[in-house]
């Protein structure tokens, strides 16, 4: 049981990606919040979004600091027949699990020193993760595991009842052969389960980018740099108070601790399997002695063969469960460092048009585990969190292309396209292969200089992932979305500019029906996202 629960809880990636690909945050400045189409904009935030274009800023030192606060919710509405057995679920097979992800401080820093044709640049940001996510009631995937345990107990109850009926049917035949019918052990009547679940995760990828742009002429510039990512994550998971709902001898419902209830069950299953085998032996004896069977005995033979197979399987499952009867209390820490090149180009056709492109190479990430999971598990997914294990979590390569058009001097219209090479990355258990295609984003926005000091802007972003039922799960998910951002800049003087922006993402529902196939289980996934940012930029 522990192995099953760990496999679903610990794979819960709690990254609070706010905008961008599956693992990538692109909201690295307040300028992005107020207008996400920044791929061909000329500004200090271009140290991240258009580094080649920063070379066209005035000479001198430029420094920008950004603070963002983000609040997310993640809601999974799950359907499982097992939920109806939960004491807290009031007989319903549908249950909603909501996680709250808060990132109270997502900082970023951009710096550039322009001299002559050169621009030396530095960027600090959080291009992945950025906060913690907490599910106070756990997740549907591991409550289903507990519910299925109760279902297994109820199945054993049904088999015991069936064996009792067959014993009564076969008693005259036992007597005819001078034998005594074996006694079936009646299992305690199980009607459901109860449990408490909790999961919390925290994940940050800190990015440090250093590079330089060179202005080849007054129209063309190029950029080259390196980005270093330091990833750190902590996962906490607890499942306790696992109890079995039973009907006692007085006909009243009671709750019995799973660890106390379980030890008697394998013995009962084993003895009932022995009874089923003895019944089959008797029927086979009758078949040999009489050269055939009555329809009643043929039906009993078929039922006993199926029941014996199920009982034998249950014995193995119950033996595994008995090792983990006290729930789960787990802590797993991960960390890693990765390095990747970044290149860019910017071309100014004239005062009205600017075009730019940036390519971030794939960053190879191997998260190193420090975990309370010390031994290999019979379930391969759990080994991802074994102490000392290295886990593939690559940051995919990204291509960003943008254009800017200024029809009149105070107005700029921006457009962009982002492509994330998800399927070329390496993720744990080759999760990238379960995607239908790479992720794409389409961006559009505009800015208006109301006067020499005040600028307002607005923009939007459409994000499309290559999601499939096989890829989606309630531990880590994204859904297709559209976003809108708006804000303003205020130039306090010739050296200081103040910035404010707001960004909101509306996510579509992703419905996964009857998954795994023929299980009767389904899920509906969605999220919310709100970001507020303030920034200051200094030019010296």
C-alpha cells in the first residue's frame, strides 16, 4: 500500500508555472504582465525576452527589479466507484480535490551595461516553479487506492457468503462419500473506509543568465549567453487514520483501525481458498465417479474455479498490504544544477518595424533525491523518489519569434510565437512521449505612450499543449488557456521608471473519461491563476 500511495503522491509536481510551457515560466518581469508579447520589444526586460534588442538601449548602466505575487488554485473533480464507500463522501462517487498554490514573492533582476556596440547583460529569475501547493484532503488518485482496498475486503466478504451457500449445497454429497463438509470462515462485513490525506510540495528553479549582445550596425544585433538553473524541491505527504468501516455483530457500523483489522484477513482468505479447493476436489471426484455432472454441479464448479483464482490473488495483495498498514509519512528533497546556451538576434527594419528571435537550448536537469525512501520498490514509479536517485526533469528548448510595429510614434503593436520542444526533452519515465505534440503560445499586445511620462499597455496570450489522457494526471497537470495582462509605466524622472501590472489566466477544462479504460473512473482538470507585479527600473 505504501508503495502505491507514494507513487501517486510524490509524483505530484507542484510547480506554479504562471505563463509559458509545461515546465517553463516566461513571466520574468512586470513588463510581461502588462503586455506578454515582448519578444520584439526594445527594453530592459529584453535581457530575458529579447536580449539582442537590449543593445539598442542608450549607453550606460540599466538596472531593473521586479516583484510578483501569484495565487493559483488547481481543481480536480474525480469520479470513482470507490468514493461511494468513503465515510466522508455521503455515498457520492464524485469528489473535488482543490490545491492552493501561493507564490508570495517571485523576484527577478535585469541588468545591462551598454558601451559602444556592446551590451553586457545579467538576469536573475525563477524560470520554473516558484511556490508551494497544498492539498488539504490529498488527491483522488490515492484515495481511490484506499477505496479499492475496501472494495477488495467487500469482495472477500462476497466470496465467503458464496462459499457458505456452496457448502450447504455440497453437504449431502460430502455425507454420501462419508466426509464432513469444511467450515468457511465468515469475514467481518466491510461496508467502506475512512482516511485523512494531505500533500504539500514546494518547487523553485532559480535562473542566472549572463551574456552579451553586439550591435553589428544600426539595424542588426546578435546575442550569446549562458543560463544556469538551480532546482530545489521538497515534497511532504501523509496518509493516516486509515480505518475500515464494518458492521459488528450487533448490526451497528463501527470504524476499526486498518492496522488492527488487516492481520486477520490473509488467514481468512487462505482458509477460504482451502475450502474452495476442497469443494473443487469433491466435484472432480463426483465427475470421475459418475462420468459427468449435473447442471447445478457444473455451475458450482465454474463458480469455485473463478472464486479460487480471486482468493489466491487476494492473498498476495493482502500480504503486501500488511507491510504498510500504518499509513504514510514521507519527506523527499530534490536538487540539481543545469547549464544551457541562449542565442538571439534583433533586426530593426526602420523606425516602424522591429523583428527578433531567441533560442534557449534544452537544459539537462537531473534532480538528486534525499528521501526517506531507502529501498527499491516493487512498483517502478516509486523508485523515482528513492534516496540518492537522479531524476530526469529537463527544461525543454524554446524558440521565441516576435515582431513590433509602430504605426505612429506613441503606439506600438506587438506579436509573438513561442514553441517549446517538449517531446525532445527527457522527463521521468519518458513522460514526454505521452504528449501528442509540442507546446505553442501565440501572443498579441500593444502599448500607448500617453505622454512623455505615462505609458499604458495591454496584451493577451493563447497557450496550447499536446495533452493526452495518458499524459494527464492529478499530481501534475496543465490545461489549455488564454491570458490577459494590462498595466502601466510611470517615468518619475530621467533615471527612474515605476511599473505595475496585472495578469490573469483562464484555463479550459480537460475531461478524461473512463481512464484507465474500463475502470469507471474519470477526471476533470482545471486551474485559476492571478498575478500582481510591481517593478522599478533605473538608468544611469
